[in-house]
C-alpha cells in the first residue's frame, strides 16, 4: 500500500490534476463548484453531425411553443420527440468561421488558458467539474471520424488548448472497453482488475523514470502518458457491472462507407447502455467530421457529404440530396433520444431522458457560405428540470458561448462564462425553465 | 547585432511593443516551402556574408509577401475582391511596383496598436474585436505568423537582426533535437511481430494518431491518450496470451532445470532487452521481477511470465524510442551504441534492431562510422526496407486513402475492390522499383515503366505481356501518351478526384502542396465555395474555369487549377481518356508563382517534366522525406539536417536512396541537443532515487550489457597524448602515423577510430601503443593486448601490413 501511495503522490506532484484529481480526491473533493438545489441534469451527451446546414430547410416555423416542422424539412423526423426538444437558433460563433474554425470553436467557444473553461471543450470541462464517481470521466464515441487521422478537421473535443481527445470509432473496442472485464463474471473481473492496477503501478514508475531523463520541452509527453495511466486506473476502479451485460456487437468494418449507418447504430446502442449502467455521466457521439467525405449511398446519393453541403440553390436536386442526408442525421438523433426516453431512470423516477441533456451540435451555420453565423443547435431532454422542452428559441447575434454556459449550469456547475469571455458571459436568458 | 532603423520609428509609445517570443523552432521559411529561399540553408542569407541582414524590402518580399500575403490574403485583399473596401488592398505581381506598394500598404497597419498587439497581427489571427471577415487565416502558433511579427517589429523599429538569423539558423551544429518518439502504429506492429517471432493479431485497432502535414509519425503529435493506453493494454494482454501458449519457445532458459525465478529473470533480461532495444537497468529489472514474483506466487510461473510480458509491452521503454544520447560535455548528447542501432533500424526498416545489429550494439562496434554505414547498406538491401519506403510514398502522396475514397458505382462500376488493390500494387511496385534500383526523383516523375496485373492492364487499355511476379504483376512499358510517372498512376489519380468526376482542384493541390511545398489556405468564408455542378453541356475544365473566374477565387485558384487541368486526360478512376463526356480534352496549363519553376505545359507528362527539372521540387522532396523520417515539422529542427541532405541529393542527381546514407553520416543522426534534464524536484520527495541513477546509466555504460566495475580507470586518461608515458618503445614503428578520432563520447565511455598511415616507401607491419583513458570494452580490425599502462594494437591478418603511402584503420570502445 505504501507503494501505491507514493505513486499517487507522484502523479499529484507532477501536476496531473485534471483527470487524476477525481480519482485521488473522490471523497474529499469539495463540491462547491456545483450549484445547490435541484433542477439539474445528471448526464450530458453531445451529438455531432458535420458540414453546417441550409437554414431555409432547417429552421422551424411557428412560434416558441407552437413551432412546426415543414414537410420535407431537415428537422421533420424529430416530430415524434417534439415535446422533448429545445431548439436554439440564431447563435453565432464569435471569432471563428469556416470548417476548421467552426470545428474548433463549436465546443470551446474559443477558450484559452486563463479563461474559466481553460480552453477545454464543453464535454471535457463538464466531466472535469462533475468529477463523477464513474468508471469513465467521459466517453467519446465516433462514427468514421478518424480515417484522416487526428487534426483540426476531425476532432471536436479538447482536454486543453490544442489537445484533442480522440473518439473511439470501433464498436468492438468500445464494447471490450466497457464490458470486457465482466464477461467472465464479477469475481474473475475483480482479479483481473487488481492485476491490471498492479501493472499500472509499475508503468507509472517507469514513466516517471523516463520523464526525469527529459528536458522541459519533452516532459509534457510523459505528463500526458501519466494522465492517461490515471484514466486507465479510474476505469479499473469500482465494483461489479451493476446492470445486465449486453451482447457483443456484430463484427463491422469501422471505416467502410456503407457500414456508416450500422456502425452509428451500434455506437448509439452501446452509449445508451453505458449511460444506463452509469459508466459515465458525460459522453459524445461524433458522426464523421467537418469536410466529411462520407457518401450517403444508402439513401441512393452518390456525392460526398462535404460536396453536398456546398451546393447552392440553383442546383435543386443537389440541395434536395443534402436535405435528405440531414434528415437522415435527424432520424439518428431521434433514435438515440427515443432510446433514452424509453429507458427508466435507474434507481429513480421517470426516464433517463428526463435527467439527461442531449445536445445536437454542428460546426457551421450556412454551409454554402462557410460561416459560423446562425449555427443551429437542438437540445433534447428535461435536464433534470433545468429545461422545459417543447420550445423553439431564437437568439440572433448572441454568442454560442452563452449556450455552453447554460448547459454547464444545467449540469449544476456555476461558471459564468465559457470560452473567451470577451464574446459574452452568463447563460442565455430565458432558456432555463 | 545591429538594430534595423531603415523604417522610421512610428509615433506613439515606443515601450508598448510587447516582448517577442523566442524564435527557435518557429522558423519562417520552409513551412511555406519557398524552397529557393530555403536552399540558402542554415545561413539563411547571402552566402558570402553570414552576418548580413536582409533589407526591409527583401524581407517583405521573401517572408511576408511571398509566403503569406500573396497566397493567403491577396485572394480577397485586392482591388476587386471581397476586401476591396478594407485598408489593405494589395497589388498583384503583374502590376509594376507591386512590392513597394504592398509594403507601404502594410506599414500603417503594422504600426497601429490595439491594446498591446498590432492590427496587422490581430486581423489574420481573427482576434480583432470586430472580427476578420476572412476568419482566422493564421493561428499564432503558425510559423508564418512569426514572419508577420517580424514585420511588425521592423515597422515599429523594435527589430534586431540577429534574432532573425537565429530563427533561420540551425543553432545546434547540426545535432538533432533531444526528444522521445512514441512508436507509431506501424512501428509498434512491426516491433511486436518481431518480438514474438511471427505476425500477431493485436485484437484491437488503435485510435488513429494526429496527422501533421499528412504524416502519421510526427513525434510531437504522438502521445498516449487514455483511450490509447487502454488499447495498448488490450493489445499487450493479447500478445502475452499468445506468448504463453507457446511459452517454451520464448524462454531463453529452462524453468525446471534453472529454477523458475532464475529463468524469469533471464526472460526479463532477454525479452525486455529486445523490447526496449537496450539492456534493462537494475531498477527496471527489479520492477519486472517484483511483478513476476507477486503473480507467480499466486498463480504459477506461466501466469507470472504472462503479466510480466503484458507489462513490458505497455512500458514507456517499449512504446517510446528514446534515442536521447549521453551528454558529451560540450552541450551535445551523443547516441549510445544501442541508440544508434535503434535509430538506424527504425529509420530504414521501421522496426527494432535485428540480432546482428543488436550484437554490434552490445559490443559497441556500431559506433564505428564504417560499421554503421555498412549496416545502413545492409538494411537498405533488406527486403523489409521496402515497406518503409512505400509508407512514405503513401503518406506523401495521400495514396493511403485509395481504399476509402468513394466513387459512384453507377458511373464507375469497373472500379471494384480488386482494381483498387491492383492500383495500389502498381504504385507500390513502381516506387519500390525506382528506390531499390537507385532511381531518382526524376524517374519517379517521368518513368514509363509500370507494373500491372492483366486485369489492371485491361482496365487501363494497356497491353501487358511477360512474366508475372507471384502476385500476378507484369512489368510494363506504358504506351506513349498513356501517362508516365507516379502522377499518372491510377492510385494517384483516383485518390485525387471526386465521387462523380475528376477534380482539377484536388490534383492541382497535390502538385502545389506535395511537390512545391506551398500550402494553400482554405477558401475564405462568405464566398460561394460550391463545387460546380456536373453539367453535360460543359467539360470539367469549363465548369471549373467559370467557377474560378470570380476575382475572389482567382487569387488562389490560379495557383491550383491550371496545375490540375494537366490531369484532364485522366478520369476520376485513373483511366486515360480522349474525351470528357462529349468534350475534347484541353490539358494545357501553367505553373505560376514559384521561385524558379514557372512555365507552361500541355498534359501531365510535360508538367511532370517541368517538376522533375525543378530545383524547388527537389528541395521540396527533401523536406517531405525529412518530415517523415525525422518525425518532425519543426522548421528549426529540420534545418539542422537539411544542408547535408540537400547536398547529397543534388550531388546524386536526385537519387532517392542517397538521402538515407547522407542522414546516417550526418551529425543529426549521431548527436542530440536540447535542454538538460533537471533533476527532480517537482516529482515528490525522494521516491525512486534508485531509478534516477539507473536511468542515467541506461544507455552507454551498458554497451556490453554490464554496468558494473566501470569507474576506476578514469584517472589514467588525463594525459591524452600517449607519447611519453610508459616504456621506451615508441607508440608506433617509424614511418607509421597514428591518428585518433573520437567518434562518440558519453560520460561513461567513448568509441574511437584510429587511422594508421604508412608514410614510408616500404610495407610496414604496424603496431600502435596507446595509453587509453579507460578500460577497453571491445575493438575491431585489430588485436589488442595490455602492455604496462599502455595497450598494444596490431592488425588482423588482413590489415597487419600497410603498403607504402596507404592506410588502414581500426577502432575500439572504452569504458571510463
């Protein structure tokens, strides 16, 4: 035990606070950063689909409560979950435009070191502040996000400025990561976990040795490695599964274009199960990435999504294809939200969706103009009472950083700004119930 | 150095300029690939005057206008563009006096301070309170941004020229940066396959790494995330399972006969030593033995080995290449023999050292430059070297996307999986053939030789006959007009096209970015960037030409599309065509805006000919290859190897394999420079003091696998000159001149090469009596024996005698 203690001291001493902290200080951690009282969500899920939108085909009609989806419009497939939605239109990303800029600003609002959110993305910031006693501080699932590797087009989650968090595109690996330990039963799982923790002990010592041989420029690599080991260790903590072990998903080829819908569905199912099993409270599912070359061939469309997204109105058939692709993403969103709505809240009242906030985010507004003005957002779920869904709200010209503040507050956090505060502080007024 | 004063100091508070950040590693040139300027190399300035400082106009033209304003800004900031009403309206290079005009336009903007930053910096970084209509053009960490900062410094009179010289200079005497390189996913796979003696299923696909400049092995980007750490664990446990299912074949010992604990220790030394590419330190050894013992006590020998294996395969010593060197005392670090072996093997094979290389590291002889070079030659001839060459080609040219690019199956039903595989096989065989045959960059661009399966030949409409290799590929001379060189391979053409048509933009960008090393910005926001819809009444060229007529687009697209039009004789799936639909092909075009390669052409063969003759393209290739093999995009670091590489490349007329040997001979390969690791300190009180000691010793002092009893002979070495000490006998026979060259030195030892030259008129059987400053670890090309305080070296049978006016050499390594 003395050995383990020494190692944790080492981690803490190295300044690996972000992820190690929830583990080290789980019980002692003061929760002052969470707002008192009820009306907050338990879980946050970010759902991303790429390449902006065509506002004319996205924006609902009608008013705040009596909003309508025009026949054939992008959001029409959400009709069945209409009462669970808070649709937010009109927000701008300040200081960002274009594919790459939008992708980077979408969940960070241009944050940097020194800002309240420290340049983290919404999901990473909330995960850190919540410090939930779950196996995973956050889970990042992807659907064909990484065929181009990691870069400013393919990543949306940031653990720090410039530090991408990589989504897992492979359902088979997601399954083994979430449930692999439990396949042999709880006792066997406990023994394996103890051994793995023992190996992590050793690896931390080894990484510390190598770190000491390096100059200051190179040490951050080993710091990142030590932080990764702390995350692994967090995943090894905890007892039994606490929910039914799901079946392993069928084998899929994660980067086969025609498998895109199947991979996506399995990832959504795994994510819903992980949430139901309380393996994490914060998650994201990222469908492809900005400038996505994905071809919606299963819809009979043969152009790539990025090309489709830039087609102007003179090409009516082309725009119709883009709208069809966007409607397909709306169907996926409805499926995932519907799944949470159909799952009772574990150990509580109502459904999981009641206590969850699902955010459908995009990286641009009108894709034909490459601009991040009027970027569309769809929120789903009751967020534990923070939201009163069934509304469409428009905030023309407001910074989307305020929406991110609202979401943090929905999660019970008390930060007053998200991202660069020069673009605005405080939550969106009128969004909360 | 001198401070520039040729630009008058602006009005206003002179103290308001903020301190500049250090410039090392943020250099200005090659990121943008203005290769002609870069050819000036480490001196960065006029050859005959190393202290020269470019004039403001030279600086503006070369660093501000050329790489930044002309490509990234002038598209909008021109008299007709989107930014025609802004305060920065630039003239194009077709207007008389454009440099002077553009320089004048930028000066007031550079001097306008908002807060503590210049307007000229706030706008392109999109940090201005009113935003920048063009969005973020440059991030502050972009090396090009440094050029703008320098320009502001010149404009505001806060500029000292020596800083710029620093930025452009390799200030490390050619030594490489002292860093760790995490194994990339391919190196990892190759390394574990070699460790286990056979290709092994990892059971998990690793999270793709961050890509820098198209390369997946950039050392700065290769980190271990939480996700990857879990995947490493999963793979390591899978491989440990594989190992224990055939345990005896992996043990260097017999657990029954030798005892389990002793055998486990042997296994840890053997397997761990191969995994870490060096002998384990004492601290490491005891850690793994501790893990083994804990597990074995509960679950027996095999389980103990299993978990020990799983730990070794997740250890930093395995996952990171740690060619960090040992301090030489002059600010550099020299690679140890084991580090040299590892560096060489990963450079050429993308794999850990094999048994013979390990032996040369164990006895230290790899430190002998001749041995090192001979090993480089051996590895280059090894069939395994091909995979690394192909990997570079794939990433350089984007061919790795061939499996993934989507084509409309209604339009291109012939492009099935087997054709794609054959295209990849064609490109790979071609590249491998050029490389292995001592071919050049020009051959790569222009050779009409290719390799096709009969099926692929039919697909291209090419006749192919002759002997096929085991995979069915036949060497083919492509018929005239059907394309030549890598640019016209199906793999290249198909990866650079759209689902429903060819793409002059993708193909033009390939040439501009990967052969001319000029990076193009994305289209600015607020312009209509929709691709021209397919229109049967227009050819692809006509659609794109119309599309780019708009002045806002033309600024950039004139640099892209005319290159891409060269490829219009090939469709979206790599087939030669004479009609685009019903339209005749026009594949004429022009190379614009290069330092020395501008010119017109018709068709891709002529374009390839221009590229093959271009100095810029050669410099670009060297840069691309360097980024890949050195795993860095840091211009300051790249500059340290560039001169040697460019010289060798030029001298060999672009021979591709010349770069490998040039690098191996260079100081960059053997030496490292970097901050000295500071000791501890921030890492918690006093734990692990043992590991500090051992980590220092993890390299050189272990060169014979044994770190003991090294210390005491140090005193005897001070005399250095071996002449007078010891007996009466002279250090060498009359007529023999002895020259000692220290090849590498580290705190615990050194390796030297000694050259024996016969200056007389008759053959001499030589000897050399040397007073060595340490204990002899090993020697080669000689036989050594102790003789008092000195060591007598005589030749082996083959070099014992030196002919008149000839020389021979031998070498040795010492431990102090």
